[in-house]
């Protein structure tokens, strides 16, 4: 009888333990992708990008003589229906670690097992299972550096090639059409503009990794901090949908290290930040929605999503160039340089005294590389409410940061068009990306700062001093 492979965030044929195990079972393999409530609840951009990934992956499976069956409904009902239709005796999937997925998967596994189905989840999304990394006292890590020290010497198995053959069932169950899923329906920004910046599918991801290791990794340790430099891998987009495995990235980094490329170890450390984020989410799942340090619940954040300063932040109209450039980069490309993420998060939570949840939600709606763990950790790190966080009283100055990391103003010129005689093409493309209702024009005057670096700093520090914890 066939085995159902529930395809989720593992849109790849190579180094895919779930697919390998399905093939090794000797059964015909039926790959199935389910549009359930968790997919429905995704933000506009990640959902749209997931749709592109599913489309590419369906084509890749077809080239391998297989198919991707699409069904809408809750996971358990869909899987049960497919078991009934195909006579499948087993279901396998790659594990997820965020609380909503964990709750869903636990329930599905228990119910299928109750039906007598061999239901199994396997690793593949991470290098190290979150529970496999323990402190000397048997607890979990709250600080990155000792986490890194514990895992950096570990043996990571070599990535595996795509299976030579994916055995097909005699008859295929019916599939819904991807266009009926309307994955791009909520993209009320110019999807055609963002589409110029995506890099979809396993082959493209592998090309991206190869190019990064050949051309950029050597200088990565310095170039990664310069937002105009294109000095990072940009693999977050592919890692989040599983278009490339973390093991492939890890081993490419290790080889570069053995070849003496100086930035390679820094790259491995960044991959381990991703692991650390999942480690935290697994052990303290409330980090994805609430303050990790719960005393922060009483901090007087602004929680009004429609406050004028929040709207200005979202639209890249704060009058603070570094913040606005980064917010526009996000809107046009669906990603934002890490330095930009830190600056805009600090500005929102400190200068604008706004709850990090508002920023987290905006990122979850607009990033094509949205990742539940990295996003939550990043926001709480920036706000000061998380573990191993930057303390609240350390307020990034977005003006001096600009002088330091964009001294020649390449980054702000790439993204801000107002008040330029010859605005760059990328800066102008922002106005094609924004919804008409925002009523923005490159010809408008560039705004004065809604809150200056100095005012914001003073306000944030005063609120911090007056806190009750
Ligand atoms: P590279 O510099 O090439 O790094 C390689 C890989 O390491 C990345 O692809 C990523 O998987 C991982 N990585 C690097 N830095 C981090 C980090 N700080 N935390 C976790 N993993 C990291 N990353 C996301 O993937 N999705 C998010 O939704 C996300 N939200 C963030 C929100 C805030 C407020 C902050 C401060 C950071 C956030 N990050 C997020 C982390 C980081 O900014 C991005 O992973 C990085 O910019 C992606 O670019 P890259 O692939 O070129 O990274």
C-alpha cells in the first residue's frame, strides 16, 4: 500500500529525510500538500511566496515522474480521506517546531495511529533537534554563545542526493488546482514588483548557495554588516520553505572554512542563530506571541496599530532615512537586510515606544522569508523583552548607524526617491509596489523626522526608568 508524504516546509528532493524514508519503505509515494488553517492564517507575502514554492515543487516532482497532490481542509480530515481513497498504510512528514504546528501535528499523529496508520515525523528542518542541545544541568540555553559552543563541534551528517526514483502509485488521487487556492489574494501590494526579487525553488536555492560560497563568503564577516553590499547569502527565503536544507548550507560553510575562507565560520554561526531561535521556541513557545520576560507585560507600549507614527513607520515615512530605506526595501523585495531589521525594530520599540508585536505582525505580513522563530527572537531581542536580548536602555541611534554602515549613502539612495533630482530605479519601484490608497508620490517632500533620534532616546529611557519592574 502507498505511503503519503505530507509536504510542508520541505519543498526539496535532495537531503530530505522524509522523502528518503518514504522511498526506502519500498511503497509507492504520494506527496500531498494541504491548505489548512495554518496556511490560511499566513501573512500576505509568505503565503504568496509559499504558493510560488509549491508551484515550482509540483513541477520538480513531475519531472521526477511523481506528482504533488493538493487538498484543502484540516490536516487530519484530508489525510484520512486520502488513506480511504488510496489504501495508504503510512504517513510521513518533516517535523515543525512552532507551537501551532506542534499542536496540530500531535493531534494528527495520535488520531492516525488510532486508525492503525503508521504515522511518523522526522527531522530535516534543523541541524540539531531543539531538545538534543542541553546545558550541563540538563536545561535549555537562554544565551547564544554557550549554545554555539555546545553545537559547533558536533558531527552533522552529509546531505543526501535526491532519490534516484520516486515510485508512483498505480492510480493517482485527484488534486485541486493551485490557482484555486488563491495564495496571492491578500497581496494588496504590487506582487509583480516583489516577484522581480524572489528566488524560487530548489535549483535556484542551490545556485544561490554556490554563488555565495564562491564569491562572497570570504568577505562575509565584514560585508554582512553593510546593507548596500549584497554581502550575505539571502538564503533565509529558501530555508524557510525548505527549498534548501540547513545541512547543505552547513557543509558548504564547513568546506569553505577548510579552504581557509575567513568569513566561513561567521556564516556557520549565523546558521546556528537560526537553530537557537528554534531552540528557544521549542522550550518557551510563548515567545512567538508574548513577552519572553513576562514582567514586560506591564511596560507602557503603544498598542494602537493605526497610530499615525506606526502608519508612518510601515510606509517608510518616519523622516529617519535609515528606517525609511529599510522599510521600503522590505516592501519592494520582501526581505530586509539584517542591519535594517535591527534599526527599524529598535526605532519602533524605543523611539516610537510601540509594542514589538505590532512590528512582528507587520513583518509576518510582508516578509517573504518570514520565519516564526527567527522573527520572534529578532523582535524580542530588539525590544529588550527576550532572552539574550539587547538591554532596553541600549537604544540604537539610527543617524549614527547610518554614518557607520552606509557612509556613502548607497543604501538610502537605493531606497529613497523624495528630494532626489535623479532618484534610483529601485527607489522609484517602491511607488509601484505600494497600494494606491497610501497615496504616495516620489515628488512629495521628504518628511521631517516624526521623532528625532535624540527625542526618541530620551523618551524611551524615561519610560524605562519609570518602569515598575
Ligand atoms: P545570512 O547573513 O546569509 O545568514 C545565513 C542564514 O543564517 C540566514 O539565511 C538565516 O537562516 C540565518 N540567520 C542569520 N541571522 C539570523 C538571526 N539573527 N536569527 C536567526 N537566523 C539567522 N530571519 C528570518 O529568516 N525570518 C524572519 O522572519 C526574521 N525576522 C527578523 C526580525 C528581526 C526584528 C530581526 C532583527 C531579525 C530577523 N531575522 C529573520 C534574522 C535575520 O535578519 C535574517 O535571517 C537575515 O537577514 C537573512 O538574510 P540572509 O539569508 O542573507 O542571511
